[in-house]
C-alpha cells in the first residue's frame, strides 16, 4: 500500500499524581520531554499531558491507541481494531508531523512512505509513563516534530526487589498475561517484563455495507519482552542497557471487499547502551548512548474467489535505524533575579536504511514498488532555561540539522510561563519553528507506474505559537478544587510534500507545493470537589485547512470533547468512566457497497468506556474494563467501524 490510510486519535486526559494525605492536592509532575530538563509541568510553555503507570492500570488501557483517546488537541483515526493502521494528528497537523520517541530515541518508521509512526500494534505492559507535548518541538528533537512529540518511557528498577503478575480474560474471546520483576540490589538495578495479549476482535467493516459485510473477525495478538538493566559503579554514574522486542499480528479489512484472510505481521526491536554521569559536584549531567531499532512489516492478502476487485498483495517493509546521542545539562549559579538556571547542549547522529518490496494487484492490474535506500543526518542542539523573580520561567532552544535533504534546517523555540499567585493564575506563551525531512520514499522511491522519487525535495517547514491561561480555584478547604486551562494555538506549514503527475501523465513524483494552516483552542476543566472524586472535561476546537484552496483537511473533526473521572466511593474501589465525543469531519465518503465515492462530510459519534478496580488486599487487585459499552458505530475513517463492545476482567498481584 503506497498510500497508508491516515488515522486520527485523541489522547487520554492528564493523569493525576498521588495526593498528599493532608490536602488531597496533586503532587506537581516533572516532565523531561518538553525541555530535556526535568521541569514542573505547570512551568512548561506548551501543552502537556502525562499518562502514568497508575493511570494506565486504573483506566484499563492495554494498547497505545487506548491510552491516547482523550488527550486535548490529539485525534486518532484507526482503520479497524487493534493492530490496524492507526495514525495520530496533533493540533490538526498531519500524521507524519508527530514524532514518537522511546526513552528519548526517535522510533518513527523510515520504511513508511510518509515516515509516520503506526500506533496500532503497540501495547503498554512495559511502559512506565507517556509524555505528550503539543506544539513545535524540532528545536529539541529534529525532523517530524511539527505537531508535537510523544515519548514512551520504559519501566526502570528501584527499591527492594518486587514484581507484578497480571492475568485477564474477556469477551469476545481475549486474554492478557503480563509479568514484571524490578528492583535494585547493591549497584545493580533491573526491570524485566514479558507479556502477551490476544483478541479475537470484530469485523470492522460496517454492517451498512450489506454487499460486502461477511462478519469475519479481525483478530490481534502481540507479545513483548523488555529489559532495563543498570550498573552504578560510583554514585552519580550509571551504565545502562535497554532492550525491547515486540511481535504483533492481526487480520485487516479493506474497502470494496471484506476479506477473510488479509493478515499483517509487525515486528520491532529496539536497544540502547550508554552511560549517564553527574560530574563536577552535580554541576554537569551528561549522557552518551548508542541505540538501534529494527522494524519488519509484512502484509499478505491472498486472492479470494468472492472478491470482485481481485485484490492480492505480498508486501514487505524493512527498516533499521542507528542513533548516537550525547546530551548534557549544565547547572549554572544564580545571578541576581535569575535562579535555577540550566543550559543544555548535545549532538545526535542518525542513520536510516530501508528495503521495501511491494507486490499487489487490483482488478488484474499489477502494482510493484521497490525501494532500497539509506540516509544520515547530524544535528547539534542547545538551550537555556531560567526563572526570574521566582515567578517567570523562560526557555529557549535551537537546533541545526544537516543531511537527508539539501540546505539543512535550523529550528528554534522560545517561551515563558508567568505565575501570578495573586490571581491564582499562570499565563504562558511560546513561538517556534519546526520541520519534517522528506522520507526515503519521497527521495528515492520507484514503482511500476513510473513514479520516481525526488532527491531535490526541501523539508516541510512550519512556524507556530500558542497563548494560554490556567487557574486553580480553592473551595471548601480544597486548595485546587477546580482547575481551568485554556490554550489558543496557531500553526502555519509550508513546502508540504505532495504527489504530482507530469503534464502528460506519463510519470509522477513528489514536489514541495502544499501549504496548510491549523489553529484552535484547547480547554480543560478539572473538578476535585472531594477526596473521592476527580473529573476532567476537555474540549478542543480545531480549524485545519489547505490554504491553497481553503478546503478542510481530512479526518480532523472541528469539535472534539471528552469526559473522564476517577470515583472512589469506597477506600478500595475506583470507578473510571471515559466518554469521547467527535464531531463531523471531512473524509473520502464510502457508500453501502464499500466504494469510495467523493470527499464530503462524515458523521461523528460518541464512544464510552468504563473501568473498575477493587483492591482485595494491598497486594491483590481485581480489575474490569468495558470498552465501547454503547456499541458506537463511529467510523473514524470512512469504511472502518469502531470495534464493538468488549469486556476484560482479571487480577493483578504484586509481590
């Protein structure tokens, strides 16, 4: 599939840390991804969402797509159930404008035609924390961070040896088994995880497509093994090895015919080895690491006699990426009104290699694509963060990157957060630039219909800003009984890479001709009227348009809202409902024969989930998660329906 289906997903609401026994107020979260410096979330001039391990377990999230459903400013489009192609749109930007990191290392797929990350196959058993940063982040992380960054942070061993065993079973037939062991013994720390989950699934072809619906289920299975090992020879210095292997398989649906035997496998492996050290009496924190990632995707669609389109495919996408990073934080002395001043600087080298072999046919017409290519990039970054008069936090970052495209790219970002305690408020503002380098397919791809990559492509570029206000209101001895957060964002993107035919239609290539504008408002209201209740209502308005013809960008609803809550009516019982509402959006409309007809207005919809946990003992918890309990028929991508109602129940034991 030369053009992968675009998907949109909306992420989970901000997680709440454990509360203090005295005041029941959230302990301030520190975020690493937004500035590369551990910083309080309320001091970051960007949209930030943190999803902790506690939240993952409390809300019954088992896949990455689940966890991202209710985050403001984030949209998810999933072309089927777990394992199917799933893309994320942040603040209306494209799906390949979202940079995904695993422990700070970029893991977007170089073999994807657009260089995007597929959120469909990944599970969460080994994830300790997810940090979502909205806004341009190329000044810290480079190519692809136009809409924002999602960092998946692995579990790390600490404290006395301990472990977790999690077992679950559900309807329709699904099972879950995970085990972790972690801790610290002398100079050694370790976190080891192994898990599997499987789901018989649903037929995500809508039943309204009576001519092609056959009820065949789209199953999914995934297995993960991960280790995070550390050795601390002296205080302040840690040598570490992090490795992860994930294997996933699933059945898929298509448009125009509901296949029974269309399958995919998606295997990935990542690894890091490095050393981090605190030097000069903790004045300098330095980390040097080498990382390697490998991806191997295989799609097989055998010819089925009932298929009027005679579809068949056997396509392979293989990619490797090696990364060398050197990152530093320099703690500077206080100077006058400037306190807690820190400078960052570092270097990154990335080498991507791909080998793609696509063989498919449609109605007897063959299509072949073969790409074998590699490209390297080198980048240096720097930044400064300080606080003035104990109330104004300022940040500034810059990055120069060369390679993969002509001319290189310099990006920058600056911002500030002003705390006005007298008004119980914080005001934030930021402005910055970002870019996305052409994918290897854009540069060097070829196919059997005379497509030829364009090695002279320029990177896509953007500038964007945001303005925000947040306030925490006390009530009835609750210092933060209500929190309101409102942010306006605006992005301008130019030199978008688009497919274009030659004037005589004899050949085609990619060219820099597109422009887009996205702007909108993210709002959230969190209520904590009592120690047993916390509820968050979020609403995002997004205006995303192609500025060349003023048309709306596809699969980006103008209106999205979500409601999530944690209700603890009894000390050991937590009830966590979650509702997402998506408004209408523009898409390729699919009629009741499964045929794509034209671009038009697609219907929105509402989905509801419910998770319940009960602590039987301090070390044994029962959990139940019901998803899509209202049996929503929402098609986030036209022709692919939201999976039907499901129920998963089990036990989680800690030792």
